[in-house]
């Protein structure tokens, strides 16, 4: 009985190994997400199956037009074939128009698993999860070099340090005048 079950399981796995199987990942490449600044999203698709995937389609509907502006790339991409053991990458540059927390969900992938297949396989990429998009003013307050602030600080501290130094220097120079030396015979 165990032998028969093992043979059936092996036959099922080997028949399925001939089909294409796609693994897909969606990654947000930016460490800090800021309103009004570019946001790069990368999609990686790997074919780990035994045959080529045909009519591969990637669709990401998780970035609404009211919250994100597409700068470069497309959120809907198609490939004719993806050979077994190969991979493909696609990147999209978006610009968030609003700040706040946003749930980055997965994109949808559909494909034909073999040359003879007529039914489309549907899968999903990994979802990066929830991320916070900072307001532009908060980002500048936290990460800007604050050159004007430091210059104002230097101008304000200059009198409190400069006036005592000038008083000390004038009194020091008054008492440090060299004396005329007398010659002894």
C-alpha cells in the first residue's frame, strides 16, 4: 500500500514538474518614503518550473491614481515567454501625493503554465506590508543639514564669546608690553 501511494505521489509530482511555476516578489527599494519624492517598486519573477511560462502578465492595482503618480514604468506589464530557470525584473517609479500610512499589497501574476495549457494560472507577489509616507516638511526637519539654523546659532553666540575675548586680549596686551633692558658693564 505504501509503495503504491509513493508511486502515485511521485507520478503526480513528476507530471506537475513539467509545468511552469512562477515565484514573484514585490520590493519597495526606498528606505524612507516621502510625499512628493520618487518611490521605486521592483518586481522579480522567477520560473522554477520545468517548462516555459507563456503570456505572463503582471498587474498591480495597489497604487491608486489619487494617492500615487506614475513617473516611469507601468503597473501592467506583459511578457511573451519566460524560460524555465530564468527570471525577469521590472521596476516602476512612483511619486506619493499624500502622506500617512499606506498598505502595500501584492500584485497579481497570471500565465499559461505550459505550451498546451489553455487555463491561466493566477498567483500573487509577496506583499511588502504597511509603510509610512512622511510629509515633506517632517522629512526636511529631520534630515536636512540645517545650515541656516547653524549660521543663526553662530551669529547669536558670537557676541557672548567675542566680547569677553576682546576685553581679555586688550588687558593682556596692556600688561605684556616688553620692558627696555638695561645694559650692564
